C-alpha cells in the first residue's frame, strides 16, 4: 500500500539516490523554488504529520518528477545566483539536457511513457543526437587537418570557415525576418501602421522579453524538457488539489 503522501525529505532522499545525481543538501528551498518557476504554490500544501508537526505533502507522481529535477539541478545553467547569462556556454546547456534525458529513464515506466510521447521530448532528444553528430564531425575534421600537408589543411579550413560564415549570415537574416513578422503582427492586431522607429522598438522589446524568459529557464521553445516536466507537475498539482477538495466535501 502506498503512503498517503510524501514529504520534502522523501523527495530529497529519492533525488540523492538517483544514478548520476549531483544534488546535495536539503530540498526544502529548492522544491519551493521549482514550484515558483512553474507557477505552483507548494507552500499551501501542508498537513499535520503523525508526529503532530506541519509538513509539506506531495503525491507519488510529484515526488518522482521533483526528484528528477532536483537530481540535475546543479547542472542547470543559471540555477546558482552568481552565474551570469553572458557566462553560460552551449556545452553547459547541452550537458544539462543530456542529464535530464538520462534522469527521465529512472522514472516509473507509466510516467516515463507519457513523457516520451510528447513532441518536446522527441525534439530535445533529436537536438542531443544532432549535437553528438556535430561533435563527431569536428573530430573527423581535426583528424583530416593534422593528417594533411599544412598548405592543404589551411585551404580546407578556409573553405569550411567561409561556408559556416555564410550559413550563420543566412540564419541571422531568416531570424531577423521572423522577428520583424512577429512585430508587424503585434501592430496588426492593434490596427496600427507602425513607423520604422516603432517597428524597431517593438523588435527590441520582443528580444528583451525572449531573453528574460530564457534566463528564467521557462522558455517553452528553448527549455523543452523543463517545460515538459513542469507541465506534468502542474497537472499532478491540480489533480491533487481536486482530490483534496473532493475528500473534504
């Protein structure tokens, strides 16, 4: 028979025992912070324990999901207050999502299956696969360079550098067009024909808002797995609140 509820200590213990877990210390502050990140008020979830003390209560599904997030929290870019967004490197983001994908493998099979059916999981998994393939290509490139005569190696690197520069330029151009279209759509909804200055200001504001949600770790297009697990946590929280209301009525 399962426990009527789980406590923060239960979540902490499970997080620490997960393979590859980097979580240390106490979970209380971290769990409330995770809840706040996903718009969940765990502070309202208190019960009187069998020892007549006030404790936070969680369902089994909440325990499992929160333990996954706790187990990899040390790897999460910007989780620590002294980390600045300008200092975050791509490899840190890649490593964090890799650790999340690994941690999901230790969820109960039924919950794991639901998560893996979501397109956000597939997108995150494909990104990881692509990054690994790119790393493999870089390794091959380095091997070819060192195996080639210096003149041939330098020529080859210049060709690759030019192609990458062209790609980046085209990518930024496409991104700029997308941002401009979003800004025009904003004004269209308000039946306003913007001046060029207004248009540029709106594009700048959109970029600032995008950066803000990326830094917060809640951007649904960038933080695919966080967003996915967060949606399951909200569902579990709402289900628990509904069951509480039914039991009281």
